[in-house]
């Protein structure tokens, strides 16, 4: 089929329109730019690279929009995985002319291999270290590669686990709070689905790792993601509407009232001691 905007061959069908490579790139950047413009993003952005397709796409899109970027990678020391991902993140940075900063989780005395629930520890550690890195490197924002598919999956997973009080992470922008050393968080790929991010990484020849984290191979969220994409296939656009609803819901149930400063490290915490310091102590 021909592109809906020019005479070239189409490579993607999105919400009833057909796109050639050039117009798909324009569409993709337009979706990212809409987030940047809506929240007036201006200033240094720490870009969290996982070595995967989404954060590669996120980084490349922000780079194409000429924003000021500082890429970083957290090495979680997962055998046969972490070093391979770091290599891809390094390749991408070399290609685009940046220096990748690397944070080593084991320097904090934490080993995921020794944890009963490595994914949960990993999530806490990543969130903490991303914020700390951005704060210490004078970045105004942390950008992650979370896309529309991730946001909806995460929200449904919370619903499925009666975790409604923890209903956070559904918005593309979370304000920073200087007194809690909390840097603002952005999800530039908020309006873009898994497949679109994959296609963007592919046509722009971005290096990324295909490996899945060995701890996450049977994660229940994978089934939820499949199910959501199935519904989207039958009713295109439903994921965008769901995201708008979850965004509104989160606004209605803001949890800032309970925010404290961790007694050990001084970063934000919902109790006296933050989750990261508790993990370190164990
Ligand atoms: P995940 O939590 O694996 O779904 O990843 C979501 C986003 O978090 C990615 O798109 C990255 O932006 C970021 N991220 C995940 N793992 C790492 C890592 N090891 N180092 C830095 N950023 C990461
Ligand atoms: Fe964190 Fe797999 S990447 S446990
Ligand atoms: Zn075209
Ligand atoms: Zn702490």
C-alpha cells in the first residue's frame, strides 16, 4: 500500500493511515514532541538506557529533537544479560556521539542473585539509582523508555493485584521536588506502542539487545501485555483512551501527602527509611 502522505511505499498502518519510512519517523517524533511541548521540557535530561529497543528509540528521538542529554546505564550484574545490554547502550552512545555513564549496583552491596524476588528489588533499585544519578549530575529530568504498552500493562497489573493505592506511573510527566531530592520523570514514548518503538529502532538502525532478562521470562505482566494488544487489534485506539483514563485516575489520587525524607540517605521515601536503604541493610 502507498503512504497516505506521499507516493512512497508504506511500511506501517496506524489508526487508519499508512506511513512510509520518512512519514513514520515524522509521526513518531511528533508524538514525542507533543509530550516535550505539553510539559515545557527544557534543560538537561538524564536518559536511562537499558540496552533495549525502547530506551534506544527514546534516546534517538530526544537526540533528533536537539535536547540536552546525559545517557546512563545501571549494571545490575545479571549473568549473561547485563554486560550484553551495556555493550549495546555503549554502541548506541558512540554512534550518536555521547559518553555513557555506568552505575554498578554491586557497589551498593546489593546482589539480585541472592534475592527471593529479584525483579522487585531490581525495580526499587533502578528507580532509586536513576533519580540519584540525575540529581547528582544536575539534570532537571530523568527520561525512561516506558511506552504506551508498558503504561497500560503496569496499570492493569496494579488493578489485577488490588494494588490501587500504589497507582502511580500512569502519567507521562511527574513533577520533581527539590526538598526531597526528587528529579522530574518523563516518559517521552507515552503515546507509542511496543511495535511502533520496535519499528522506529529498526528503520533507524539503532543497536539494541534482543535478550530478555532471565528473571523476567515468565513474568505475569507478559500475559497482560498480550491481552491488551489483542484488544487493541480489535479496537485500535483503545490503549490511548485507557492511558488517558489512568492518567486522570492518578491525578485524582495523588499520594504526595505521605512523602518523607529517608532518615538514612535523605532522598524521598514513603516511610522513615526508603525501600532502597532497607534492601541495602538486609
Ligand atoms: P523496564 O523496567 O525494564 O521495563 O525498563 C523501563 C525503562 O527503564 C527502560 O526503557 C529504560 O529507560 C529504563 N531502564 C531499565 N533498565 C535499565 C538499566 N539497567 N539502566 C538504566 N535504565 C534502565
Ligand atoms: Fe530487573 Fe530483570 S531487569 S530483574
Ligand atoms: Zn510518505
Ligand atoms: Zn534511603
